[in-house]
C-alpha cells in the first residue's frame, strides 16, 4: 500500500508514500502493518494529514523522531480482508507478482517481479533470470490476466 519515507517533525510522525490509486486512502484504515517481508508489526493510525504533495501520519506508540526514523524504508500494508473486492479487469498489484508472463506464441517471457506507475500507465517488470523486460500494462499489450492459472497473456515478443 506504500512505504515510510522518513520522519516528519520531532513528535514521532512519519512521512509516507502511498502506492494506491488515491494515496491518502491509506488513512481509511485504522490498523497498518509496517515492516519488511516476514517481520511485520501492527500499528494503530492516530491521525493522517496531507502536506502539500506529501503524506504524514501519527502512529500509536511512535512518540519521537528516532522511533519514526527507525521505520524509514519499511513497507506499509493493511489486512487483505479490509480491501474492497476489485472490479472486473482490475487487480491488486500484489496478486500479479509471481505470475508467469506468456506471449501469443506460447513463449514464456518470465515472471512478474514488480510493477510501477509512470503517470501514463502502469508498467510490469518481467524477469527471467537473465533479462528484465518492462511491459506497459495497457489493453493492447496485456491481453488476459488469469489469476487461477497464474498467467498473464501478452502481445510482446521475446526480442522486444
């Protein structure tokens, strides 16, 4: 859902970057899970604010700048059960990571490693161990996402 980008002020507030469509939607959730893979800790959101183009939040138990700074670079997540069900042809990025990417010729391009937003469209980062490919997540490239089969079908050549 986002990550902690640093401390904000001296009273334990954190700066954060939201990876959601509406960045401040993180403030809709009372409990955040903050940490890295395998080491998550629950924090209760006391309050959140939008400052210019940045987000800041106060978390229960994070009372000074040092405690806030200790969370820098940690990921922010919320319980999956609290998220709305995506509409048809919409996906949570976390559900796409690890899917096999196969082109129309049946050739495996690799596995989805991560995604990022460019402003114009989302981009899928596909890795096969040797090559990293950046595919635009647009309808004429991404033909089908099959979560059950764990595959994404694309119109993309091995030589692109």
